[in-house]
């Protein structure tokens, strides 16, 4: 499939409140094209809640329920239930939540919705910070990253949300990135057709949050995949398939670009290189990525 | 578009909900249409949806809303979009 | 019409079933548990027409109800004490979103230490959420109030959520006979919900995005107006129920022997009902006492209280306390009399943590007032309570 096959319909209208170069809106445009008109979005507190613009106008052309930060999964369960009762279960119910509302404050509600088998798609757009409130650390923030609450660089590694979601044994869990729109589109299309809970995590590189120029958003996502920092995969009926370059990495057919190449381009990692190289922390970051692929090989090889 | 009477925070879809966000620009993308290969990368990667896809898959930039991020210039397959400073 | 003898909780579950909600999302907590269990039984027997979601917390229960209600469903839930407190954020959300959710709150005191017995601090603390609050003192009233609550909440001039409260264990686990109308009769009284707004791809709206200061106050004013409308509608709906089904518990206030009273006891729920026994006793002794059992806390029945204060002094018994000041009912009663009445108001705190308050205790409270004309707030039967 090619970009030509993607529909022309736009459900996110131009002139929103998003930052120039915002990855969330890039992701949303692709995701909404895959979902189509018959979609209800559930959006907790996150950047998108602001991107919608303000009352009485909205930049969204699908019905959208804003909800409290921790409540997405439960709210989706309620909507799905109501639609079923009203005989309108041909409507996609989709949570679009940031990493804060997924990894941290929202994890309980998401877990509950998965355990109950709610027929919906949970999309986590992950920019690895609490972006909306001004770039504070989240459970998804990478090791060594500057945030306003990890000023010297985060000392902990991020949660393995992929493993947590897979442990719920839901029919479909995928990892995507806005820099690969055909892949993201296909994943959403596939999820749409499956009954039960589906999870898609989309890497969304954030210019103000990661400290890189606003024209390099797509590049940053691509490099994350090429260095192996971010895997693209689908876990369907408990069978793992890696996609594109990630498959080549998994099969040992592609030599990952140095993780450093990705770190160096982002101001949030600049203290690892200036005033002098922090070899120890760079090595720890690289080991984290190596270990992740090692775990993948052990579990899915 | 049906508007509801009940008074609660209900908002309705609007293009340019934040106004003409083209005013945010410092640089504007200039496309050399003749050299465009209609790969549609600029169209799909525009965060704003400000690159309009025409019937024949050629593209046109909507300067009313383009915020000038420069992603289109960066991702253009054949590098025929340049960023020029706004007057 | 049949008569069912069952506990307050089971009666609540029955009322909820007969109101035919599309979605119930609930989480168990003592002393509400037998409500969710009864509903589960209905589901297993195929008697419940809606969808029943066993959520993983009370915050999620209210969130699920909000989602369901926004998608057009009639929704119901039940909770108590800590569960009510946990969903506090979402109570505000539901009211600001103008969603007509109906909830039972079985009143229970708050910990630590853990307590399962009744007081009203839990629901009183939800005073400012925008929810309508009804307090019941019999299982018949529980049944009637729950079904009436759906009609009230969904009324085009209200569109606000309603909580129906009653005492944990005192009512929740006590059996009483209840007259139950047939399903068709209830359907006739309570037609299908017509949502005031709805999530619908054919008419895509965004609910709850950013609202600027200049626009926010109107949202609040509209809620205030809706509660003013509710003040008129609650008695109307109760009257309609009386005409159709014969049972009645008062309008905003149940008045007992108030007409020529020198003193009127004001309280909610079980304490209120218990007072009737004392009033008959005192009347026999020549003391002219009456009872105003308040049924509604929000909207606050100011006008009715003012008119009761025209010819009597008021004895307010709160089964809750706003630490740092007074019992909430005492404060609000005085407030609605301000500048308009010279009636004296006496305040008592009794029954916190479920401490038993018998009719004899209420008798002692009344005697204290008649004999000692005590000032300020007295914590009845509490060491150092004055």
C-alpha cells in the first residue's frame, strides 16, 4: 500500500492550537483517516485536550468526549456499553491518550477496561513526558532525559508498557510511530476489525519536549526506529510480528544505527555530551536498548 | 450541524478554530510544483493538514493555516520545497 | 401492584431494575454491596435489560457512567463513604456535563479508623458538586425516590445528576414492606430518556474542551437555574407518583405536627423518622413539638424552612460535622433565615460514626432546648461536647 491509498477525508481541521511541528496532530490525521467518520474519541487531560482549541469551537470533526486524566479506559467502557444497548455498535470507540494518562495516572482504568474485554481501541501517543503541563517526567521518560522534574537527567528507565499490555492477553497490541504513516494506518485499520480490547502505542517526538527544531519531528521518529530505540511490531493473538526495519533488526539483517546518533540530536540529552561525554550514562542507555532486543529474541525468537 | 440548547461545554467543529494560524509563521514553505513527484509525503506529514491534496494527487499549500514548521520541506522526497522567511 | 418485603438495598436494586437503565457500572463497598449483588442476580436470571459493568474502582464507576450517559444511555450506580469520596472529582464532572445519572449513596461514616456505620459526612461533603440530593427514611421512600430521581434528572429543565441517600445498616439492611407498581405502570410514569446532548458521529460535537473565563460562569449559572427548577419539580413529581401509586413521603420536607408547634425538629433520614416517636410522646406531655424531616439537601429548601420558622423555633440535628465550624444543616438553616426571621435555631450534632440515636435521645435533646435554651452547637452525648 502507498500514501495514495489513504483517504482524503480530514477529521482534524486545520487551524488548531497545536505547536508547529506537533507529532500528535500528524498521528491524529493518519489515525482518523483509518477510523473514518463513525468514530467517538475519548481524550483525557493531555496536549490534545488543548489542541482541540477552545469553546465554543473545536478542531475535531468527530464526536469527542474530554474526560479527567485518569479515567479514559473506564469512560470508554461506559460508551461502548451504551452504544451496544442502543444498537449503535458499528461506531469505533477510541481512546487517544498521552503517556501520562496511560503509563501513570491512567493505568488502572486502562487495565480494568482490558480485563473486562471492552471492545475499543486504546491509542497511547507517547512523547515520553507530561507534555501538556510543561514537560515533566513520566513513567515513559527514557533514562538520562532532562525534564523539568528530572533536571540532571532521569535516573530510572521507562516502564515496559508493551509487556504490561501483552500480559492482559488482549487480541491485538501494536507499537507504531508517526514517521511511518502507512504502517500506523494499517495497524489502526486492522485493530478496527478486531473485537475486544486493542492497544496501539505511537511514538510522537515532541520538539519543545525533546528540544529539537520543529522541522525534524518526522526524522526523530524515523531515527528512533532505525537505532532500535523504538520497535515497530504487532502482537496479535499472542503472536509477535515485527514490522519494517524493526523486523530486519529482530532477524539480525539490519545493523542498528548508533543510539548516540539519536541522543545527540535532542537537547534533552545534551548534558550526556557537554561539557564532556558521560560515557557511563550513554553506555547504560545503549545497554537498555540492547537488553530490549535481547528480551525480544528470547521471548519471540 | 445541530446545536444543543443545554448549557454545558459543547463545542462545534470549525476550520481555523484558533483563527488564521498562518499568522504564526516566521518561514513559509514554497513548493516548486513542476518538480513535484506527487509522493504525498508532505501531505501526510503536515501536522496542520494545511497541505491540500488535489484530485490528481498534486498538492497545494493553504497559507491561511500553515504554521511554517518546515516538516514538508524536510520530508520532501525530491527536495522541491524551500523555506523562505516571511516578509 | 404487589407488596415486596425486603431490605433497603434490595429495594433500591429493584427500583433501579424497574427504571430500566441501559448501563449500570458499579463497585462494591460496605454497606452497599447487597445492591450490586442483587443486580448481578437479576443479570444472571435474565431479568435486567441493560448492561452491567463491574468496574475496578468507584472513580471508574462514575467515569463509565459519564461515558455511557454522554452516549445517550440511562445510567445508574451505587456507592458509599470512601467510594463516594473517591469519585468526588467525577461527581463534579457529571454535573458540569449536565448528565442525568442517578446514584444511590448508602450513608456511611468515613475513616480512618474503618467504620461501616451510618453518618452523613460522606454525602454532605458532596454538597457543592451540583448533584441533587434526596434523603430517605423508609424502604418505600427509597423505592419511590429512585424512580422519581430518573424522571427529575432527565427533565428538560433539570438535566442534572441525582443522588438518593439513606442510612447504612439502619435502612440498607432492614426489611420493610414496599408497594411495587407493575413494570408497565412504571414505564408509563417514566418514559425513555431523551438526551439533552449526545455523542453521535452524525452530529460531531466536542464536550469539555478549554473554556475561557468569560464563558465559564454561564455554565455554573445554568446549573443553578436547573436546581431552582428542580425545587419546583420535586414536589410535582412526588404528587404525580401519589396520584398514580398512592405512596407519598412529603415534598421537599415531610412535615409532622408542625401546624401549632412551638419547636420544630429538623433533620434528615433515619434521625428524622425516629423523631416522630418522640413528638407523639412530648405532645402527650403538653409540649408543642413538630418534625420537619428534610428530604432534600440540594436544592436547599430555603423557602419552606423560612415559612416553618414563622411560628416556631428550630431544633436542628446534624448527623455530620463540618470540622472547624458547625453541622452543615445548622449553618444552612440559619443562613436561609438571615434577615428574614427572628426564630431561634438550636444546633445539635448526634450519631456520628453510627453512634446510636434513639427516640429517647431525641427527647433529651428537645428537653435541653425547652429547659435550657442552649446556645451554639451541642455535641450530644460526646465527652466535652458541652
